[in-house]
């Protein structure tokens, strides 16, 4: 009898613990992934960019079309991965865009925001959000098309 009661207690405890795990998967992991990808790409841009005399931080992604393209493609890839991940793909993609935007703002304030930082934050967030949305849309459509083909097979 005691063993049966212990099993019930453990089962109830595991059921209580399974609830908070889903929000972590839907929020914390995508936020961290989005911020990690942005920081990795931005650090790569700082590393490979040649100095320009008139610009303090020539590696900042908004200072060159190449930087905007590289960050946009990377964030679209993140959006595509999270968008194709299942029924919560849109939530995960949105959270990854939020994480990347937070990382962008932290990087901006670390290098010195300058006088037009609200405009920089707006355009940077718009580029990140648009790229993630495009990637998520492609990921969702890819997942749906692959799911449709599997159902129609004999």
C-alpha cells in the first residue's frame, strides 16, 4: 500500500512539474536563440569589417547594406526554423525576434548609442522583425506542404 501511495505522489508531482516546462520551451529558448544568433552575426560583422574614417563603428549592421543583408538572412533562418517547429511556431518566432531586438539594443548601448538611437532601434527592430516574419512564413508554408504530401500518399 505504501508503494502505491508513493507512486501516486510521484505521478502527481510530475504532472504538476510538466506545466511550467512548456512556457520555457516557447519563450526562453527562442529568446536566447534569437539573441545568440544576432550577437554571433554582429560580432562577425565587427570582426570582418574594414574601418571607415567617418564612421565610428563600421561593423554595426545598419552601417552597410551588406550588414543589413547578413543580419536579415540570419534572422530569416531563425524565423524559418522556429516557424516550422509546430503549432507554436509563430509564438517561438516572435520570441526569437524579441531576443534579437534585445541583443541589438544591448549591443547598441555597449558601443555608444549616439544621438539618433531611437531611430536606430526602430529601424533595427523593423529589419529583425520583418526578416523573422518572412522566415517564419516560409517555414510554416514548407511544413504545411510537406504535411500535405505525406497525407496524400497511398
